[in-house]
C-alpha cells in the first residue's frame, strides 16, 4: 500500500489550467473556488510573510463582521489577487495542501 503523507517536502504535482472550459470564465464559480481556497489559507496562515496577498486576505477576514471568509465582500477578492506577482513561493515551498493533497 502506498504511504500517505502530507505534501510540502516534494515538488507539488502540476495540473494544467482548464482555461478552455466555460466554467473558467464564470465569475460565480471563480468566487466559490476563491472562497474555498481562502478558507484553507485562513485556517493555516503560514504564508503571511511571503507577499502582500496573504496579509491583505487576513486583514479583510479579521476586519469583517464574522471574522471568517464568509464575512468578506466578494468584491474585495480582487484586492487579494492583485497583490500576487506569481512568484510561486507559496505553491512550491510552503503549502502542505498542494496536489496531491485532496484540498488542492
Ligand atoms: S505566488 Fe508569490 S506573490 Fe503570489 S500569493 Fe504566492 S507567494 Fe504571494
Ligand atoms: S501554506 Fe498553503 S494553506 Fe497555508 S497560507 Fe500558504 S497557501 Fe494558504
């Protein structure tokens, strides 16, 4: 039986972005996926020092009424994405939840 283990110490598995699917351009589906991912990051916060995306997200959460991701206005999601300069550090070096982890 294959040993089950946390990710994060080996190169993560890359999955091609399905950019030709109509779902890729569906704003509601994008926001649902962002909410899911933001909630994983909120529960972890390991990447807070890597770039401004993470402090932006965590401030939005901490200053919201619920202090959870559901308290953040979806219009503000773009503020988090705008701070990402695609350095890949979170994906390649920090995150224990990258594929093959089920949270992806
Ligand atoms: S890819 Fe780099 S800039 Fe973008 S969220 Fe990750 S650590 Fe921040
Ligand atoms: S380690 Fe992963 S889940 Fe944790 S804050 Fe970074 S990207 Fe988010």
